[in-house]
């Protein structure tokens, strides 16, 4: 499978969030999956690094707009770079080319990625069901609050597209278990 891992740019090597993302990339890479990330720093770098250390193929989706804004380039663990002009193109490359997605803790960018994929799942624009797994208590609280506050706007079927995992190990277990059923 091509597995997209979304997540924040803030974690640094040695920090728990970085090491969790690295372990996730390693576990999924060792299982033979290709890892897609935003290609830059933080959890994107960590997941890319873990997957590369496992011998997996790593794709980084990058863009001019982020490189101008942040002054950075693709991380050294990216084996194949998909480079775009715009953030929108970068985002939809990650969303449209995955068989599953895992969202680690992050900020507005990660929330945008979650919502883009989730909305495509809701309106059936994806060719197959793609698991969308949100990791951590933060996403669970945010999404449950969204459900509570916007109850009549979010159908029960639409809610079912989101899977919660307490941590990266549980997220990997969910994907690897579901893969075994296919």
C-alpha cells in the first residue's frame, strides 16, 4: 500500500513525537509499504527516516510555496520527490495517491489534510475505501467536539470514515490487521 503520514513540522530528533513518527515509518516500511509524507521536517522527516531505515520506498510531496515560506528543501530520507508549484497541488498529491492515511498530531496544515481526505471519502471521489486514522487524544477531542457542535450537519455514515488510535503503535496495528483481511 501507499500510506500517507500527515503530521506537524515542529518535532525534533530525540523528542517523543519525532521518535513515534520514526517508529511508525519503520514499522509500516518493514511491512513492505511505501510511505508518502509532506517531505520536509518534523514528523514528515521522522516517518520518512524510519521508512528509509526499514528499506522502504519514501515519497516526499513538496512545493515551491512552502520552500519560499519556510526556506527548506526535502529531507534527506526522501527517495522520490514529487515537487509542485502550490500547496494545493502538494496536498492533493498526498490525498489522491494513498491507499490509507495516518494523521499524527499537528496544526492547521494537518487538519487541512485530514479534512481534504475525509471530504473525498464522504462524497465517494476515491476509488476505494481508504482508512483515515487519527492518532492521539487531541484529534479525538477535536473531532468529537465537532460532532457534538455540528451534530445535524455530520451524518453518522460520514463519521464512520474516521478511525481513532491512541498512539502510533495502535495506528500501525489497525492498518496491518486490516491489510491481513484484504
